[in-house]
C-alpha cells in the first residue's frame, strides 16, 4: 500500500473507477455531447432478414410465407417477445408494409434496403417492421440526403484501428466491429444539426471563421479519431469506452483537419458523403481509382462460378487470392486494416463464403447463394479501393492530429463557461419533422 505505483483517480462521480489521465483527455469534450442525439443501431434479433445477396433474401421470404405448418413457420420466423407471426407493428418512417401479419402474408416481394451491417460491409435488409425487433424508427426517419452516421464503440475497449467510423447507410447495432456501438447521426430527422445549441457559432467565433457546419465538425472528428495512431496514443484512456475530441483553436489546423476528414468520409461512405480528393475521383463510381492509376486494384484471375471457401494474401506480390481468383495492387495495410480488432476484408469475405453462418437464428439462414455473383467482385474491388484510400490518408490524419494535440484546444470547461454545455434538455432526443393535418400541427409518428 505504500509503494509509488498508485495514481489519483478522476474527480467525477458516475464514471468507471480509473486513474486520472495525464494526456489532457479529461479536458476534451466527449463525442456524445458534441452530437448529443445517439442511438443503438438496428437490432433485428434474427439474422435471416439481412444478407449480402438480395436474391437470398427473396428466397428466404418465399420459403417463410409459403410454409403451411404453423410450428415450422414459427421456427423459420424465429419468434421473440417483440415479434411473432401474428404481431402487428407500426410502419417504419418512409417504409410502409401491408396491413396484415406475417402469418397472413401471401407470396410477395418484401421491400429491401441497403444497410451498413459492419464497418465497410454493405448488405441488404428486409425493410419491414414486422420482422425487426428493435429497428430504431428515429434512425429510419433521419435518412435523408447529406446524412452521415458516426459510430463509436461504446461498450468495449478499443485496442486497435480507428476509434471512430462513419457510414451514409443505416447502421446495424453491431456495425462498428461486431460488438455493439453507439450511432451519432449528424442530422436530426427534421434536417437540423445534431449539436448543442450555440456550439457551431461558438467554434466559428473561436476560429475566426464565418461559419462552421455540423458536417465540418463530423469531418474534423473522423480526421482526428478515425485512424489507428489516435487509438494507440490514447490506449489507456480508451480502456473506458467513449471518444473525446481535442477541438483546436487554430483555424489553419481546423481547416486542414476538415479537408482530410472530408476525404475520409468520401472513402468510408463509398463516395456517398464527404469530398473526393480530386476531380478524377469524383468521376468514379464509388471510391475506386481511375484506369491507369497505379493504386488501382486489378482483377487478374476470375473467381469462377463456385463460391470459394478460402481467402489468402501474398504480401510479397501484394495479391489477394479469393479461391482461384486474384486481385493485385492490394498493399499489406489494406489486407491488415481492422476496426476494433475486426479484420475488415476477412469479415467481409466471411459473410459471403458458402458455409453455415455463425449467426444462425433460423433454418432460413442456410439459404445462401450457390454461385458467386458478379456484383460481389465489384463490391470487393470497391472495398479494397476504399481501404487503400484510408491507408494512404492515415499519415495525414496522424500529422494533423499530432499538431492539434500540441496546440491550444477548446475544452469542456470553455464550452461550459460559454453556456454551450451541458446540452439543453431533450437535446439527446431526435427532432422529428412537423406535419400538418386538419387538427393542426403535430409531430410525425
């Protein structure tokens, strides 16, 4: 008890019992107060409702609604407390479903939506509230042009990879790295910025800028926290989940971080958000490279029709082998890219190879593609290209983050003194669009 290994703990009450940090971490505002409305992602509680293949989803649905035996149908559906064959659920905002139960549903084509199942992994979901236990209607209502969903690991420590991810698609509850996470939309459902009142105006004043937008703040956030050097620098602090952001007072560092972050968002969202790095990139579909660019991923040997069960990497030749197929121009950093311990390329392939899923919740999960779809080849090239851009961007992120950490910042105390923090009451709740009916204005359901 008398040795010199003891350290003072922090002075806050409701916090894990951890030592006070020596890095300045405690002074930085938390992501969850800068973007106060947060939510878990879609929680389906049944894995058969999502798939990398739309065809598989349609086959699963046809088998479910065509089953005549009630007990067998219940097993296929995977009944839970919140969703049963005879459940009647309200429609999701913008995604109506027929006014009947699943038990009454005839053969029909369900509506599908592309979602972000895992970081960089775009899959398809049956967009029907009758088969989703906890769809998070506010997130669905917030889908709109310009929306970006920031995602941090909120329930487990982060030991490797970026501490913050982003997607323009509706995220699954395990989107970050397969182990939960917390979603922070940049925009509310009504289109307003998901930030505390006065924050953007205060930052603009500190920086001497005419305007700071919520998208600027999102780009800044991923520039600073969306790379492995940030996670390594704050390894001890991130043992307690939750990202904090050092907000620079230097307008030049701010502008540089926003520029880098916009490129990050563009790559991470496959060109759906952010700003492309150059004119040639803006002309591409997704985050790919122009023909002739030395960074272009090349599909050299066909995968063939069968779904391969092996994925290997040849570091000496920068070549990814997908069964008999080969993709060249894949640097080691792309192959090794991970988010919270999840190897992105391996995880992407694991959801597509012809083997029983580890997430099996129903016999419907066994319905899988029997041949390799050509669109998966393109998706893999898109994935490898996006990761290549982020690997190449990481040194710039590290450089600007290092400069920010060594310069004056806007602290939580500063924002509290300015009346920006804590966020006003109800700031953590989604603001819905207002619609008019014959009885006057009311919140959209």
